[in-house]
């Protein structure tokens, strides 16, 4: 592992820990050249299905891209980075469970919308406004009304 401070390749592992789900190993390392400490994460790489975009293009699953989109939607909301990582983990598990070589990006978008509406309504509306590409305020208001209606149904 290359040291992010000096670029040296020799380092030693000081501590290793698994996350709650035992899917990620966090390692604290110390560079043998400059003695700086840094953290690395190991995650099992699983073959994910290709995403089929609306225009027919195929694109590889990108965990980072999903996390960045969720971070934007959850900006200034009481949602931790760990919770966003768990959210992306859940989406990845669903992708693995369907066992298909390809999946429509619209399917994933709907999963995100459904789960995000339960996590944080403001983040949901932010994500929906980008995902659904609202053309005007009326479309935005229709989505808000739909959200309020579903909330009322769940309360009864």
C-alpha cells in the first residue's frame, strides 16, 4: 500500500477491524519511511450488474457515484456518512440479490426514491427533483402532494 504522504510502499498494519456487517475491513497503517499513519478499507469485490441508462447506454455500477448523489440530497440534514454508506450497501445487496447481468437505472432510481422517502423527506424531495427532472413548479408540487398523501396513508 502506497503511503499517501511520502509515496513509500513499505508500511505495517497497526490495527485491523471489521465493520458491523463483517463486509469491510478497516486497517490502520504506519509508513516505515515517514512514520505517518493512515487508514485503508478493504471491501469484497462482487460482480455487479451493468446499468442500462434511459438512452440505452450501458454503464458499470459505481458505488462512489451513488454515494455522492445521496450526499448532495442529504446535505445539511441530520444523516451521517455512515448512514449513507449503509444506504448504498442496501442498494448493492438488492442488486446482488436480483442475480441479473443488467438492470435498468430506473429500477435503482425507484429503489432509492422509495428508501429515501423513509429516511428523510427533505433529502427525498431533493433527490426526486433531480431524478425526475422536474420541468416546472407544478411537477415539483405534484411530487410533494404525493409524498404528503403517502405519509397520511401510513399514519392511518
